[in-house]
C-alpha cells in the first residue's frame, strides 16, 4: 500500500530483476513469494553487504530455499524432545531449588534445538570438535542437555551446604563452570567443550576462539573446517559490549582466523530490566531478565508472557496438526523427563548425605589454597646449543637483503656474540626464543607492532626493501619448531583474551602477548577474571607471558607506566609471577623457565625501554650458559662495610649506580628486586645478613608512592628483614607521571639524591 501496489491489477506482469533470478511474474505471485520468503518466521538481512558477488550468493540461497527446511517427522519429533527436555529442566530447578539463581533459558529453548542440530550435522561436514563460549543465560541447561553433564552433579551444587570436591582454590558458582565431553553421532566422535567464563558478558568470546585457533595450530593447522567455534550471545550484551565487535574484527585477521564461527543471539525482549528502546540505537538486540520480579519493571509484557503458550506447546500443536506427532506426545515427554530428573535429585541427596557422614570429625576442607610452584628449574643453555642457534639470527639467504640500518644492528649482534660480551636485550631475548625453538617448543607472539617491536628493537621479521620479501631468521633454526609473530589489531581486550585462550591449549609452547607502551588496562577484565584467578576458580592453568614496557623516561603519563601496582594487588595463592628483569640474561632465563617449569603460571614482565640500548644493560655469554633466574640480584661491587642498603627494581638501578660512582660512595650497597611475586624472602634475608645488617634499608622506585611496588613490598621487607624500610621516590600522585620533561628530570634527580641521603 505504501508503494501504491494496491491500485495495480493483481494479474499485471512485472520483470522481477534480481528477485528469483530475473523473470516475468504477475504482481499477485510476486507479492505472495516475497511474503513467503521475507515475511515468515525467519528474517534475513543482506542488502547492506557491499560485495555484490557475496550479496547475490546469499540472495540466491535465501530465495531458492525460502528459508524453510523440509524436516521429516522423526527430525521434528527430535526437536520437540529437545525443547521439552529444556523446559522440564528449568521447571524442575524452579520448583526444587526455590529462589536459587539459575539464569533460565525459558522462552529461548529453540537455542537447544539449534545447537543439537549443529551437533547432529557435524560429522557429515567433517567437524569433529566444537568449542562453545556462552554467558550464564541458559548455561546450566546446555551443560546437562547438550554436553551431557549428569544432572545430579549439578543438583549437588544447589545445596547451601555444598563443598566442592576440590580444595585447590576458591571455586566458582555453578553457572560459570565449563565442561568437556564427547558424543557419538552417526558412529563418529564429536568433542564438545564449554569454556569457563565469568559474569562479565561476552568476555569469553576471544578466549574460546583462541582455544580453537591453538587446537588447529597444534595439529599443524591442517584443516580449520574440522573445528567449529560456537558463540552464544545475549541481545543486550551483543549490542552493548565492545568486546563483541573487537572479536568479530579478528575473524579475517592473519594469526587470529579460526575458519569461521557460528553465532547465536538469544532475545527475550529485556536486558536485565532494560527495555529494547533503552538498550541500543539499532532495530535488534536486547537480552533477558535475571532473578528479580519482572512484573516490577515490565508489568504489561510479563502479563502477556504469563498467559502465552510455551514453545513446546506451540511446536507440539503444529506437529500434531501436520501429522508428525501423536496427540499425547507432549505430556509423554514431560512425564519422562520429570522421572529422570527426580531420580537424579534422589541420587544427589543420597550422595550429599554420604559425604556429610564421611566428613564428620574431619578437618575443614576450607584450608588456605597454595597451588604448586617450582623455582628450581634448569634454564641455562649449553654453549653448543647457543653456538648452533646464534648464527641463524643474523645470517640471511643469499637473495635477501634487509634495510641497511637493520643489517648494521645484526652485524653488531654478531660481533658481540663472537666476543662473548655486550649481549644486549634484543640478543638475550632472541637467544631465549631460538634455544626454545631448537628444543622443540613452538612460540607465538602477538601484539601491536610485535614483529618490529614497539621501540624498533626486535626486528624478528625482516623485509627486503627491493622486493618487499619477508624473512624470519628464527624460523631457520636447524631442527627447530616455528615461531609465529602476529601484528595484532588495535585492541587489547580481545587480543589478550584470544592469546590467553591460545595458551590454555598450548602448554608446551611459549605464548606471549606484548602491550604497546604497556597499555594493558584496556584488557583489565581478561587480566582480573581469567589470568589472575582462573586457576583458583576453575583449576584452569595458563603459561601466558605478558610483556609490558614500563619505565620513567619523561614520556608523560600515558607512556611511562604499565601499572605494576595493579598486578601486584592481584598476587595471592601463587597465582601469577610478576618480574622486572634488569639484564638480558635475566630475561633469557625467565622466558626459558616459563616453558621448562612443570607448572604453568602466567608471567607478567615489566620490560624496559631505554635499557634496550643502554650501554650498561648487557650480559656476557657465560650468563646464558650458567646460572638461572635470580629473584634478587646482589651488588657486583658491594660496600666494604654496608651502612645503607638500597633495594630497587628496573631502570632506576642504573641511575643509582651511576650516581654512586659519581659520589664515590663506599658505604652503600644496591640490590635489585627482579621478581616481586612469588616473593623470595629467603634470598633477600640471606643477602641482608651477608651485608652485615645495614643501618638503613631504603626502597627506591621511579613511580609515585601510591603506585609501583612500594605498598606491596614494604610490609614484606619489614617482616622478612625485621627492619622498617624507608621510601625514596616520587610523591603520591593521581597521574602516573608528569607531562613536562624538565619537571621529570628534576623529580628524577631528587629521588636519586633522596635515596643516598634519607
């Protein structure tokens, strides 16, 4: 009517253009087909696609099928069974565990049928592995009815007196837990994984995709079509959470592609208590309500819902009318599932009583958690191994010529190696990578400009300016594994989540995420909810390495601090490692320790900037072929009689050392704290006693007093050494650093002076 078509005779013939492949049809038939295809129970949008070939490809398939699948009666009854199973599960939880949070899928049961259909189709499409990432809405239903977790295992967790089977950690609520299982479909096994997730909506998306990427990569990247990631979103979160778009943007990016992801967006009109028109500016996407009384905030909507038939009732009626199912099918299925769930609940209650009886008089299971951690790891590399690896770092193929400035840098490294001295930061890092590759450990490094390095120091991927050819020297290490360097998208949140997920599936690999200028707080949710706490919550271990450039050189508040204090605040229960190495050899041993250790712990590394090219920040060959990582570096030239012990970390050591030499100070000893956590109390206590129990102990740092390591390390030093440390550093501040270089220099000079005079 809006187009004036109601005034045109129904039998008038029109050329249809792209519609239905281009033909001549009467208006009545055109309208009938348009309504049948585009105005039925399934909507489709594709006209926004700019690529004409892709747009027409979709159009042809939509119009040829009419968006309707001709399922046989058995398949339709299977769908009904799946929907009823989901409905009865939610009803059982509602009446058995009154008031308990369960994040029901009610109203969205068709999601269960959709996922089931995907699983049933998987073997025919050569898919043998499915990884699912989803939030809490409907998760319990998916755990039991899709992944096959026993209902009684879940029911136990609803008890107020429930104590988890494991004492290793703090545990988590039931609707955050993951699960792995396999199902046999048409005689073939399909592996199913539901990723662990926090309540931070959509945060699991890149984690699940990172796991998917790693699984295929570890199988030599043979066929990404054999693994299918599925992400289940809520409408309000899909529109409102920026991580969704960040993750979508990774789909076609080198190093992050997983061969496609199937997305489901559930919609029940309300996001918590927010109406659709309040949740987004577009036409679609809201989510569903939580555990409050919905009549408080959407009274009219929920009155309508309460009187509306359920999904199973509507679908059963359609099947009966079409002759696909008998009249009593719905009630029969409901009774069947009620019997099954009641029996599972009886088993859960019996098991709980048995455990309670067994635990009477036993010590409390809620004892402090301390996960395994091993510091005695062999990290030195044999000279023969280093001799084998090192030449690969600077030798080029005969037909490849890098930029002349980079060639000069490579020549300097070769000269340093030949002399056995002046190994700089880049060479130390490259030797760590090369020796690990030679020993059979793959490496993945991602981050913004990680191939070159933010400060143009790494140059791990070289380019020939004459023909733009690429060459990665580390991939020429004889007999070694491969290194993958991925220049990431301009994202911290999704990329770090992806790499965290990757690390979960690649425990024998060195997986590194490098932040540009230490910018990591854009990914704080991944750091807080996964990296720092996943082992304690879920028993999920990761060996991910975070390289975070950190150092005060007058670059202003945005380019000075990687927020060391944030990571130290997260340290507990041996959950992560936080270090700030000050020599190339220390970095070498730390990176090798990360893979050589029997235990997987995330490693947070405050990496330097000016020290990358500092003449004094060098190591010698024997530092790599001997020794190991040291939590505290002793003074190489300690005072004959130490009256003042300066303890510091990172770049400020070199400032203090230069000032001590200029002062001709013979009573001050400087010790470097290389590892903040786990705190090595025994080593610093031994050094303190070795220096004769100095009169004064001073902690020196570049950062403001309310930042950096001071508030973390001061009480540890006091309890370990029995003396209260003094503080030398910048005053507490709202911003990490000043904006003016001149002011920075005045502050730096003052804190160095303070260290020797306080």
